């Protein structure tokens, strides 16, 4: 993901194989100062969502693997879910949520609207295919401004 600090990128590269071997996707890493403390956070996901037990298990494995291997020593290390409605950032986000309903914001309107809700039918290098009502809508990645899961209560 663009904009990752050097420490976050190092952590991502070291943590990704561990996280994948445990059956999760490593969504992102961030290293930032909050007040007087430095935090290293990694965000994991999987189809069906993440539990606190998942975060605990990944935290134990990754913390041990990162110990002494980064160019900085964070004060705190956290493992978290990226959140149910966070914007999608990669193709793997779309693939992970195949068959689920999402909200898509477009750069330019289609049929008079810059907003579409539909169910992900497929996602690949060229774009996204959504089921919108009874219609199928093909969207190139360059047309999508933002996409995220739709939560219904």
C-alpha cells in the first residue's frame, strides 16, 4: 500500500508470510507516533471476519518474529481487524468478499448516479463485475473511486 513508512514496510514484509501461513490476509501495517509513544499496528482479515482470538494468535507469532529485526523499536504492537466498512485497498479485498454486497463510488456517473450497490460476482486484473438487481455491471478499476462492504442491520 502506498505511503507506508520504512518501519511499517519492513514489518509488512516480515509479517506477511507468517500471517498467510496462519490462514489470514495481511491488509496493512502502520507505524506511527501517538503522544510520546510509537505504535506498530498490523491489520489482518479473512473471509467471514476476524475474532479477538485470531488477533491474539497472530500477535504472538508475529511479535516473536519481529523482535529485534526492525530499524525501530515500537513501544506498542497491536494486531487488529481493519474494520467492517473500511474502503477496499486491493484486489484481494474484493476476492475475499466475493458474493457479498458492496457500495461503490464512481468518478463519473453511470445512468445518472455516481453510487452503485451490488453483489460482487467476480474481480480480476481488469475490473469488477457486480450483480445490481437483475443486471450485471462491469466496472473497470479506473472508474472506481471507492468501494466498501454494505452492512445491513
